């Protein structure tokens, strides 16, 4: 193996790098809401920690806290939670927020309702991109290969 090669040099990027690149690339309009839900789904329930809104680094920290050979498992957990979070909502959030605005007069609900069509399109685009990654760089096979390589590279 060449000095600058890693056991993963045939991969464009490791699954965790692909995952965080995807999360970093989410539209600002939807990123915070999605990342909050992923953190919550991964068991980060400390409101003081969540109030910092440093969601990506909190998720990265979860991976870094794992032993290298266990990182694929944690990455797979995050991928699974993200897949659930990205699923389309059955509820019409635009109408829901408009109805609350009409009942309460709070403009924040009106503003959310007005942004909802754009946010919905951005979520659909993110889900489409994520589905492509799930067939390739974030597939169960890619995660398994990463796990196998990590296990073999840590053996004496």
C-alpha cells in the first residue's frame, strides 16, 4: 500500500463523510428542522445541548465517540433516522399553519405557511438526493464494506 493510500482509497469518500456532506448541503430553509429531528431521533434530548443549535457537530461527536470498528453501526443509525425524517408528511402543513394563524393572529404561523411550498419542494429534492445515496455511497453494502475494512485494518 502506498504511503498516501488508506484501506478506503477506492471509495470516493467514506460513508460518514458522504452523510455529513449531504447534511451540510441541505438548504438553509430546511436544514435546522431536519437536523433537530435527527438529533432527537438519535437520543439527544438535552435541551441545553440542543439549544446551542450545533446539530451537525453533535451528530459528528456521536460518531467520534465510537470505537472505529463501531462507527458504521452509528452511521447506519443516523442514516435510518434521517430516512424517517425525510419521508413526506401526510398533513398539509401549509393549511395547518394558516388555520392556526386565522385562529390566533400570530404572524409567525402565517409566515411559516407562506414558506411551506418552497420548504416542501426542498424536502422533496433532499429526499430524492438521499435516495440516490442510499443506492450507492450510503447503501447497506457500502456500510458493510466500511465495517469490514475497519475491522480488518484494526486487527494485528
